[in-house]
């Protein structure tokens, strides 16, 4: 499964700069089957040192990482939900994504005008949230007119929450209500991650959001990053990038932190396969059983699954070889009810 993220924001907040940095890091899509690229879509690889080390260990010909697909949505304006600007059309494009990143402007600049004439991250968050809620309200209202009487109360509750200015992700839903929300693909039911776009000076000074902004983002995660800096980093080679990050006192880039935060927010993990042909990371949800997770490798694996051999990636490296790991009983044979752990190296045995 590939993680998909929609990027939204007001005009002139640094959204296009972030997306340019993403497309500069574009993965070689020839390595990933059934993948096409549209002008507003960027696919990047998830950095993973485990893949790098396993590739050396196995003398793999190729290294393939988990990927994240970013969809860039045209800058929203107040009234986007009713067709102002290009917002209404493009909002429909992100209903299928797993999470939404809101780019929020924090950086000051006399050269880059703000659509509202002043830098106010709190107001920007409120405007975007309002447009997403209004778009959802339109969806819910239309569906309510045709809803079965049994689920009409759920639609009424959703409409009431949206009319009160409450994101769907912030209300408690029972199992049946969650099923309705999932079927509707409501925007405000998706996890939000706020990308707070600061200047390089603000980043160096350790800028953090105030209480007012934290309240606006209640219940959602955020990343403080400098999109202009991310664009510069995306144009550097690995050595230059590493040296520049050390100079800035940063352990990793903002984009890498954003991807990791998305994994955490969505409850995802990576398991691995390794061999002479390739070493590769695969994505599944935390709590997934091995039989279900094997579907990421090939759709037939779930149906034909018999058993799997599993070992933690670091334990495998420490063993020095597969043969040594096996002789010391470090590789475990598991059945369909094994819960996949982050960093598991797996080999699936299937029937015919």
C-alpha cells in the first residue's frame, strides 16, 4: 500500500515551494508497478536505513523503499467550497487521500503578499478548516436527502457537527457511524498534519506555535519546517545535504520528518524483504496480521498464504548471514495470526 497525502493551503503560503521540493525528490517510477504521474502528483521514497543496510548485507542489485504520494491542490480561498477560485474542483481530488497536510504561513516577507494582507496562522487555519467543513456539509446534505431511514440519524449528527464548526475527526463515532463516514470520504474525517512554514531564521531560533494556534490545531499533529530551505535541500546531493543539515543543527530534513509524522499519524509501519534481486520496504498498518500484510507484496499472497519466516532486521545483520541466523534459531516460523512488527524481515511461503 502506498501512503497518499493531499496538500492544501491558502495562496502564497509556501505550498508550491514544498511541492517543488517534493517533485525534485521524485522516485524513479519505473521501479514501481502500476504507477503514473500527473502534473499535480509527486511520489517520493521514504528514507529507510534498514533497506540500505540490508542491501549491503544481501548484495542486492536494487534497493526499493516505501513510497508516499503527494497530491498538490490549487491554493484555496475563502468560498472555495462554493466554487470560488479553483477550490471546489480540486477539493474533490483529495477525497481519496489518506491524510491532509495543511501548509500554514508563519514566515514574514514584504515580497510575498498574503491573501488576507497580514500574517496570522490562526486565521489561516480557521479559513481552511471552514472551507473543508463546508465542502463536507454539502456532501452530507446531498446524501441525507437520499439516505435510508436507518442511517439518517447519523447524517443528521454529522450535519449538526459541521454546522457547529466541528471537524468530523474531533467527534466520537461508533462503529456504524465510522462506516458511514468512511463511505462518504469526508475531508474533515481525515487526519490533518499542519506544516507550519517558517523562515530560516525562525527555524534556527526554535520557533514554536503559541497557545492560540495550538488551540486551532487541536487534536492534530504539526511540523515546523522551512519550505524554502526544503527546496534548497532537494537540489543538493546526499553529501551536501548532510553537511548543510549539520550546519543548521538539524538531524533530518523537514520533508523526512513530515513523512515520518504521517506514518505515525496513520498508524503505519514498514516490514522488509531482502535477497540478491532486491531489498525492499513494504507498508502495512500497525496490528496487521502477516497474512493480510503479505498482500502488499503480491495480491495472491494473502489467498495462498501457508506460513512465513520472520526475523528482526538488526538481529539478522548481527547474525552475519541467513545461514548463521537459522542455525542459531533466530528465524521464526509463524502462521497467519502473527502480528507484523516494524522492521521485520519476512519471507512468505505460499501454496498453489
